[in-house]
């Protein structure tokens, strides 16, 4: 059991889209503590929190704090105190609260938790990340699947509502969940994510987003061939939307950017805004620094 736990822990320390084939033994502290915040109990030791989440098949919520974001942290905790549904969702997860400069032992050497590649979308600062330890057979198991930095970007801006939205996302990869999050956060409340997040459509959205990123061109390439396969898997005809970000942006800036691009295209917005029986979204980054998004819908 300990060897499996060690292996899982180190997965958080590597890039979110790759798996570590071998991991060196590490030792977790003999004792750990907890703190109370927003009416919830938070672990302060990473290894203890990771082990508990693994043993209970739960999501691990990583809450990194900083002296420079005290006002934001206070607003988060005030929001959670008054938002019972969000607090209840968090109560179903394993919680870790640690200072942004917290270090952990890896191979006997201290490493800053915030600097690990799996938390790269927090950009080394404070915020929330969610690691999936609930879906053991999924390829994203042991990886960060949500990242919400307190620091705003070009299009992305932190809000407590954004955290509440993230707590109710379907199971999926970081890129899939982030784009679904951006759709749900749009001020006009588009309805396309109210149905079932469909695994076959998710694979199709990932495939097309990755293809656009590979050829560095937005489009519905080969949709005629893909249509039959996707429609058969979904049980009805499938429609598709695509978008691209401005270059050189973070993931979170880019998902907001792509949803905004869809809003400015009436044809695309019809697909994004109306309800569907099944849906999926994904976004991938090309070598040119542009993110390419795809949404698939079945009615």
C-alpha cells in the first residue's frame, strides 16, 4: 500500500499530461496537522492529504495561500461560510491548505510545492487546484484537473463563484474541465453543458483540438469522416464548434478567450448557448502558442 501511495504522490510532481514510469521513495512526515477555515477542516501536510484522498477515492483540493493575497483568502472563506452547496461539495473532497512557499521532501531534498509542473497553471502563486484521485481507471487519475489562480490574466479573473463552478464540473482532463468551466462562467449562462458529458464525444473533441493544434490551423477538418463515427457513438447527429485563442496565453486566459470568440459568431453561439442531450469540450495548445478549442454536441 505504501509503495502505491508513494507512486501516486509523485504523479502530482510531474507534468499534468504525463505519467511517471518510476518514482523514487520519499518519506512523509510522521505527524501532520489540520486547520479550520470556512467551517471546513483542511490538512496542512501534502502527503497526508494525498494519502487520505487516495484511500477514499476522493478529489484532492489544494488551496495555496500567500500573505499577499490575504484579502482574497478572506473573501473566499466568507463566501464559503455563506454558500452551503459549495461547502457541502468541498466536504465530499479531501482538503489541503498550505502556504505558497511550502516545501515538501522529494528524494531527501526540499522542493516548493507551488513550483511543480502539475500546478503550473497557478503560475507559482496562490489559488486553488484540484487533483483527481476519484477516477482510478481514467488517464487523468493522479493529475491536476482544475487550476484557479488568484492572480488574474488577460481574460481570466478569479472569483469565488469560479471555485463553486469548478466543484461541480464533470470528470475529465484539465483542458476539458477548464473549457467546460469557461462556458459555465459566461455571463449569459449558455446551456450546452447541462446535459451528459459524453466520453466518446470527449475523445472526439480531444482528437480534433489536438489535430488543429498539430497543423496549427483552426477548422472542422475531416468532419465528414468523423461525423458518422461520432454520431454512431452518441446515438444521434453531432454538431461541432471550433475556436482559437490569441497566441502566448495561459490555459485559463485561452478558455475564456475561445468562449468569447464563439459568442461573437452567431452560428457557433447557437451550438454553445442552447441545451443538448450530450456534449464535450476540449482545448489543446499548438507549437505556435495558440490554443485550439473544440465542442461537440448531440441531441
